[in-house]
């Protein structure tokens, strides 16, 4: 019998969704410096933590959502 294969590398962080954007080079360089100074190996991990902190400190229910247009009423 073969021993079960052992996995190497980072543990799974669960379900993920890609969010990409472009940013000016000087700002991207600054992000890299900050992430490295704070002990992050990957800028994406630092960004994820920054966004997570912002979301934790934002009252999402208080954000005014745009209402749906009353197209049914207008068409009649």
C-alpha cells in the first residue's frame, strides 16, 4: 500500500474570488514596501487584510442603495 500523498505549501484559505485592478506604479511600489515592512510575503495578502479591516469598520447596512426604477409603472 502507498502512503497517502502529503500536501506541501500554504493551507487553503477557502473559497476565493479574483478582484483585479490597475494602480499607478509609484503607489504599487509603495504597497509592496509597506507589505514587506509589515511581514507579508505577498502584496495580495496585505491588500486582503486592508480590505477586510475596511469592511469590518463599515456599516454596510447604512450605505444608501440605489432604488430600482419603476419601469412597470412608467410603461403602463
